[in-house]
């Protein structure tokens, strides 16, 4: 690969920022014959120096971009995939110089770790897991959780990476009797893990013992919800769910995310907040990301919307640029930026 | 909604559920 460098893009027009708190700071162009699928950020170490890097993924390649001066980036490594397409990047907190990716067609068939050999700086791939994988999430303390189907049951597996990204430990959690579709860490309770299931239940595990602590039915109106984040406060669990099946004509507006409160002792829950689009905007949740108290979603309309979960309202709208719909959105793990991507490999970095 | 709708709350719910759940 030749080195590729990005241009500094022009500042966005004010009209793009309605109601506005996003400022365009950088643009990466990753030309590829295949469809662009994901973006992420991570720390990468070279010669004892850790740098905040951007990872871009298209169906047949994953690239690592290192920062140059003044918001420019250069592509330094690319891992190629010829057999199974890339579906998503799996961000694993506390892991440095190692990228995890999920490969598959409609469902995840493999999870791989991407790294560079210290001897010759060449790109390497390690197969971490294969099978029919329903959900995967990177957890703090260099852990990765996945749920997969076998012929007779479901496996919930935790992989723990060593500090150098090498030698992995394996542990299993007790599976619930229905398919787990998504996981969320519980902020403020490091050993708790939460999941949402196909039949609309919330399940809770103890990560240390592997015990399944509780299965809780939430109200029918949360159907097909996916958990993104959970917070433990005052003996209650506050869970942020996305609502891909929300009715756009609900009297409250178009709910994209929802905050529910669950009492883990009684398994009772109530809806606390709906995060809707501003009046006049339509679209349903396609995909999104939640970090701290901020949520971002790509909508079926091709627009990106962000919410402050504490204030309860939409804070920014990012309509499609150059007549191209947005396809994916991520909050940066290395600073407070929003990364937004289009199918053709364009990734825009916004200061939030 | 009110907190009363959720039943009695325990600050030690994680430890309590861990001791009640099957090993």
C-alpha cells in the first residue's frame, strides 16, 4: 500500500448544524472497491509511544490511520479479507495495538484479532472464535463477550486478552433459555453484564462467577429493543435501548432511543424517557452508539441525530452530505469526537 | 412513573442476586 493522506476539509455550512453542536474537523477518504461498513478509534503503540488512531472497515479490508499534524491522517496498516466480508469493528476498551473484527454475511461467522508483528511490522490475523455468533461486545479490562448458537444450546463466552494482546483466557457464562441479541456493560458495577434477548427480556449476569442472576420481562412496547448502555444508581438499573421498530407516527414523535428503569430485585420496570426526533423529522433507528450520556443514531432517512441523554433532547442533526446517506456513526473512544461514515469510504470527524 | 411502581429497592442487589442465583 502506498501512504494515503487526507485533505483538510472545509468547515461545514452552518445550516448543516441545525440545531447544531457539531464542527467538522477532519475527513478521511478510503477508496475501496467494496462497501464501507464501520469506523472506530483506538490507541496504537509504536516505539513506546501510544497514539489515538482511527480504524476504518470496508467489506474486504480494515485499515489503521495514524494522526499527523493538524487533523490529518495517514493510513499505515491494512488487513485484507478475501473469504468472508467484514461486518463490524469490535471496540475492546483497555486493549492497545490490537483490533477485533466480526466477519460474516448476514450473521457473524468469525471474530478475528488484527495485529502487527513486532519483528517485521507485517499485518497478522488471529482467529478468536467461529460459529453462528449472535452478539459480541468488547468489555473493560480487555474482555470480549459473545453469544453463539450450537446445535443444542447457546454459549456465552468471555475471552480475556493478556496485556500484550496475546494469550487469552476463556470463561463461560450461564446461558438463558432464549437467544441473546445484544450486550451492555453496567456502568458503576464492573462485574455485572446485561443483555437483551429475542423475546424481549433483559438478562443479568455476574461476570466473575458466570451466574445468570435474573431474567426480566420488560413491557411489550419495548419490542425488539437492543440494549446499548446500562447504569447502576441507587439500587436501580437505568438501561438505554434503541427502538428499531418504533412507529414514526407515535403521538410523542419518533422515538429512537429510550431510557427505562429496572429494579433488579423485583424485576419491575418503567419507561423513563423517550428520545425523539425534533418536530418535522422522520426516520427510524438503523444503527447507533452511546457513550457516557450521549447517543447518536443513523436513521432510515440517511440523517444522523445526536441526543444528550440527561437533557433529554436532540442536540444535533447531520443531514446526508453530497447526496450520500450516512451509513454508520461512532463516538470516539480516545477523545470527544463523532465519526460518521458513508458507503463509499468517506469518514468525517466532528468535534462535539 | 414513580419509584414506588418498582417495588422495594436494595443498594446491595448485585450481592443479593448473586447469593440467590444457582451457582
